[in-house]
C-alpha cells in the first residue's frame, strides 16, 4: 500500500511524535511505502534523520489563510495522483493545510484523519469546560457554536469559534477517523462523527528488553516527564503534592523542554527549601529517558486537563514502574486503578501526594503494581497490533465509492 502522510510536526518532542515514528517504522517494515508531506523548513532535518529512513518526502509552505489552504490542498492532490497514493492520512489538522484544505482533499481522495493531541477547549477562551473537559452548554447563543474543540495556542474569540466549526467539519468529512483512547472515541461521537467511521487502533508502547532494578530497589524518587513547557500538564499541581509528602528522603526529578515553568520551579524550590530534593533535568534524549524510567520508584502524571492518551505514563508502566495519574480521561486506557497504578482526583494535590507516598512507604506495593503494569502494556500495546488495526482502517477507505460519499 502507498500511504501519503500529512503532518506539520515530525520531530520526536512528545508522545504524538513518538507514536507517529513507531507507526511509520512499522508500516515500512511491513512493506508499505510512505510519502510524508512536511513543512519546507523541516525537510532538511527529516531527510538527514536516521529515524526516518525509508520515507519519501514532499514539502510545502504552511497555509496562512483560506486561499493558501486551497492551494496547498491542490498541490498535495497533484502529488498524490503523481505518486499514485492509495490513502492519505492527515495527522490532526496542522498548519500545513488547516481545516479548509482537509475538507477539499476529502472531496477527491480517500482520507484517514488521525485525531491526536487536541484538547477540547473553549474557542472564546472564557468558558468553564467542567470536569469532563467539555462545555456544558454547547449550543448557547453566547458562543454560537456546537463545539469546544480547539487546540491549545490557537486563536480565541470569534475567529476561534469559526476555526472550531471548520475543524469539526473537516473531521466529519474524513472517510475514517482514528484516535487514541476510549475517552477520545466518546468525545468524537459527541461531536457528531459517525460511529461507523471511528476506529481505535492500539498505540505501540516500546517494551524494554532489559529492565532496571525493581522499584523497591530504587531510591524513593518520583519522576515527572514533559512538565516544564506546558502549563496544562500539571507542574504546579505536582509541586504542591510533593511539598505535602512527609518523607524527607523523597526526591522529585522533572524533565521537559525548558520554558517559563523553569523559573516557576526554581522559585517554588527556594520558597519551600527544597533545593536538595527537587532536580530539573531539562530535555532528555532517548537513552537518558530510558535510564530515568528504569531507576525511579514511581512516575507522576498530574495533567490537569483532558489527555488523549498519555504515552509517558504508559512507557513508565512498560518499565515496570507504578504510575499515579490524575483523572484526565485518556489515562484510563493504560492505568488500572489499584492494579497497575492509581488514578486520583484531578486538581487535588493532597490525593496526588497520598498516592505517591503509598509507593514511597510500601516498596512491595510499587513492585506489584509495576509488574502488573508491564504485563498489561505488553498484552495490549504492541506494534504488530497497531499496524494490523491500521491496515484494516486503510482497507476500509479503499472500498468502492468511498470518495465523495455524503457526509
């Protein structure tokens, strides 16, 4: 099969990028051909990176508006026809095309929409979305929209409302939509995507062949991954929880791309005299990341908002580490409460502190939950299972009369 993949972000900076890397490598290993459409400024990196060996490349400029989106869609359509692509896969609705370009492509070619890394937020920026991460009054005259599905850092106000409506239309126009968790599946149903077009292929979680020492043999260290660059990941929440842990031997190690949160952590450390107990690691390359996962007692996943999946937590389970996760929806697919880890009330730093403390005080419990977590991941989140499921999705959109069917 010849797959044309459209995505504006291929650098392995987070869970979505790591998932995409595994998907592409798995497809190529099965004998499929992949042509990736990337931004012009990313082409040199992609062509030189060993990660993407075997991938063919096509680059375009970011779409800056309605006309440029249609122009980009036409360029991709021409390239798809020249390359004889069987299926197009759009990863989210990035800046390469925008929703307008995706809608245009769906009129002419079989399109699979991979819906990842998008959090439901209010496009006006002034609504309380409630505990479910969804606006409780989606049809109000106040916002004139039936959706709250805008990625972070997108425009707010009425421009955000229009963008949100277009994104929904793009989702509904796709011939198949794949997503990452049961929570996302239910969200898409609420947004009006037909159930017959929804698919939930399991993600691939790398399972290390050699494990580090069991949690009980590791120091009482709590690891937090990817928390320094995104305020929705719950850094402040975790800091408050750690300060409430009475065990003075406990240590907290934090990683992520340094950003504004770096100063926040430094200030917190000074205010609470935690200089000897909290360490900032910065961005971790793959080898260093595996080392940290293999030598912590437990991993904290304190996200305050809707998470589509939470690959960092699943990777910790693969390393036989128990995970304490906030109730952020997507984590329910890989954390089994009191079996492989614990799910605690979101925005309750005391509940987070109590759960983390339980693993620091009871190393045997940490071992039991860690072993159960690794077994759970190994049974459900394999690369073969992911590629098998994706092949079925691609075949489903290749059936006769798929393109141009009524939405």
